[in-house]
C-alpha cells in the first residue's frame, strides 16, 4: 500500500463540474511533488457549502486501486 498527502481547495462552483459528470477525475500534486489522479466521486463526503478544502491522505493498494481518502 502507498499513501499520498496533499492539500486541496475546490470552490463549490468548480466542484459542480465534477458532480454533474463533466469531469470524472481529480489530479493533485502531493506534498512530495508527485502527481496523483483519482476519481472525483471520492471527494463527495468532504463537500460543504463552500466547496472542498483541507489536507488529505489518499491510500492505494499494490494494484494502484483507491483504498481510502481521509481528511486530516
């Protein structure tokens, strides 16, 4: 398993594109400089009226499948 730590700030307006299906994935830059792409649907539990903001840890398994996403 591998973990990736990153910060994210998406406005409510921008997240609507993901929610409406116009964008299916999110691409982030981790704190150590790597680029990681994951399904936008993984962010749904973290959406507020303002959008999404915080520091997160994304966990993947050895086959590079998403195992979890949590906010710190």
